[in-house]
């Protein structure tokens, strides 16, 4: 099977490509910078001969058409995922317009399965603070989430028209080998560096990128119910539980103060305004605070195509170990991270 992938040099995309190749499929990637392919895939054990690259952007209709031509399946994982205010213009363009172009081209090319990678945040704020496959598209008051909600509406329109579109909803993802040091990995690094001593109360689903990648690979050949919507494996963590897990795997005290999330929203809005002119990243992001204020869980019976989450301690330990080994944090900051820790749900 030939699988065309967008976003294959990103965190979710690279791990998904690795899972697809392990299942014996050929991969064609749409990439803006072909130099990133080796950096993203070699650490995951993907031989470069197993993939081919088409140069282009997801908003470029001609490039997308070349990338999906003759594909049996398409995995659309490209998006700008960031709460950084400096990325707002780009994410509006890529997340919604890119989804329109890719899904339209995949349908026109006759792909048998088209997987659109959404996010649970596309359904926020959720009534009752629980989401499942039937939850409506949200109307979030944050740019990244709003752009993904707009993309979600595009994908659901294709589903309503009978297209073979499958939607996945990854949680906040951690794990080793993040080629671009994305939002969640950077947040954990900031915790280890002591840059986030103040946290909003609330929580959000957290999962392992490797589990979501396995989900994506499994969906390429599985029969699907209607509507075909699946949640990336994960567990809801309160911010207190998040910090408790980091302390457990590192053995560090990492003191933190927890404040009501809604009381911190003005701080996040101010940080976003400053961030537009400030060249260095400010870890106090409005989007992260807003997510905690929504404090949404995934319904226990939400479908994950039979793939369960690995232990959160394993995910955090592997991420921190990778950050240390790659020099993103010091050995002191990584603390006494151990090879493995047992926890409920460990594989």
C-alpha cells in the first residue's frame, strides 16, 4: 500500500510514518524542506529508502495533487501546533486552508482511506466538560484551537458527503524523538528548567506519541463505522498530577503554586501581547491556561481502535531521558530519571 503523508517531519507525523513503515507500507511525504526528512526519521529507525519526498506546502494545490496521486491512503498530519502568539498568522493559513486542500485532493485522487489528524481541543469548550465522537465542533476563544475547530468542520463536511474520511483526536502528546521540540515537549523542558513555578488548576488529556502513531497506522486498513472518529490513547491528568508525575520520575522537588485557571487568563492574554514583540519564548501562554480552564476529559467509552495507553510514567521518563541525552536539559535538571517505572496500565 502507498500512503501519502503530510506533516511527516513533525512530532506526530514522523512517529506515524515510522509506524506505517513498520507495517510494511510505502510512504510518500509532502515536505517543505527535504533536509528535515533524515533528521526526523533516522532516529526512529526508518530507512530513507522506504520513503519518497515531494517538495511543497499543504496550501499549494499542485504540490498536494502530486503528493497524493496514486495513493491508496492519505494521512494528513500537517498543522501548526503552538500557543505562541507569533505563529497565529501561519496557523490560520495552514490548519484550515491546508485541510481544505489536502482532503479535497485526496478525494479527487480516489484514496481509499483519508485520515485527518485533529485534536480533542477542536471540541472545546465542551458541554459537561466531556468529549466523545459525537461532540459538536467547538468555538474556542484561542487562535490555535479555533483554527483546528475550523479544520474539524472541513473534515466533518467531507464525512457528511460520504467521503472515506477518518478523524483522530490526539491528546496532548509527549514521548521521545521530537524533531522540532514542539509545544508539549518544550513545556516539559521548561518545567525541568524551573521556568514554570506557577500553574493553573484544571487538567487535560495526556498521551504518548507512539500510541497515537500506532493508532494512525492501524486505521489505514481497518473497517470503520460511521462517523469514523477515534481518540488517541491517553489519560486525563490534572496539573497537580502532571507535576506529581514529573517529580516521581526525576526525584526532584520542583515546587509549584497552583492558582484558579480563570484567574490566570488575564496573565496569559498579557503574555500573548508581549510575545508578539518579544523574541524569546514566554512559557506563560494563554492557550495553555485556557485549556486548563476548559478542563475537559475524553469519555471512557470513546473509541481508540483497541489501542490502550502506556503508563504515563513511562512516557514522561522516556521524554525526559531523550531531552537529557539530546542536551536540551542538563543531567541535574533531568534528575534521577530511571529506565522504567511500573504503573497501572503499563505495557
